């Protein structure tokens, strides 16, 4: 029974301390849970044990987030490609060769680097309010697009203020109706801000935002990956997301043959309010895909 309880560990990966949560037997198929901005593996606290009934679950804090090391921008290259390098080395140390990957927010570009580098290692995609198509980038991204095209001080000044406590809280509650807002535990954004406000970390976060332009530039490559490799895909979506439009889910529907979609009365941080519903369909998805491919033997 202890195997299904979350274990909290740290691992030295290339000189960086990477904190992670792990649950489940190591001979089961692995689910790699990648968090987004501004959170950490804390986002997955309610799904680790239930998901461990059918899989080995691994949830790292990315560098600069949660309880992992947060080196300065002069010590670590804060790009999604480099985050993927760190995660890849982390998986190698854990002995994880194949995995399902959970793609949320900033975790999506990290996970897609892993998937396009080694398509044969990815057993399936679990997309939760993660962006890989133009469909999801509405007018709320206009100022970001202008800055990416011309990173002048004037254009930077037109960006919304989000690298502060209010911006972190908005990731949870912006655009969310009151009936859902009252389900949000406030300690989540307080923890996020406490960790994000470490010395030098806000500049690291801005570097990642700036590098998101390179993720957007890869959308054509990601479409080719979907079309060519046809990974089984489960999409979980909070329909009140203030950052990625609901139209994003149709980008997946246009190309992928094996696709399951679930839309919830929730916001960007779906697991904060709908973890029981989500973990039930996640476990079923992992079990179905595993049974169909023979991964990890009988469950």
C-alpha cells in the first residue's frame, strides 16, 4: 500500500537539485506529470495516489519552480529546450524509458520537446489546458505577439503585469465564475508566489515567457508530429481558461485519430477543482492504452 502513497525526493541532475513526487510500482507504465506556470508538482497532489493504482507516477518541479533549484539566468539557460534537457536527464537517472506525458501550460513545450526528439518513448499524451495550435491563442496574446516580434522597452511596457502576487493568483481565478472560484484553495497561489519570488527568479520566468515564442514557432512541427506518429491523446480542459481559448481543443481533433475529449466547468488550473473527475478518466486512459499495446504487462 505504501507504494501508492506519494514519496517526496530530490535528485542531483547535472548539478541541479530537482525535487519530485513519485508514487506507484516501478514496473508499471510511467506517467510523467509536467506542471505549468506558476505552479509545481504540488498541482498533482490529489491525483498521485489514485493514478498510482495503474501506473508509476513521476512529477518533477521544473528548474526555477517549486522546491527545485532556481539558479540565476547567468547560471542556467531558461528555455523550454533546456528544461527538456534537464527532464530528459532526470528520466534517464530514474530509469524511465517510456512514458505517458501530461502537458499543461509551460509543461506543454517541455513535453513536446521530449516527444518530438524521441517519439517512440511517448506512450500517449494527456493534454490539460496546454497549447500547441494557433487556435488557442486569442486576442489576449496580442501584446505578447507584439513583444516577441519587437522586444523593445515600449512593447515590454504594454505587457500585462503578471509577474507579481496578483498575476499568480489570476492563473487560478481569472475568468472563473463564483461557483467555481469558491472551490479554489488559496494556499496554492500563496505557495507558488513564495517560491517564485526567490531572488532572481522573476527574470528567469520572464526568460521563459520570451522563449514561448519559439514554442509557437514550432506549431507546424508539432502538427507533423501528431499527424505522423498519432499518439493516443486524452484532452482535459477547463472551459473558463482566461489564457488559452477553448478552440484549442479542435486543433487536436482535426489531426489525431485516437482522441478523447473532456471539458469541465473549471478554469486554467483544472486539477484544483476537478481532480477526482480528471484522475478517473486519466487512469482509464492509461489502462486502455496499456492494455491495447501490451506495455508493462497485464494490469
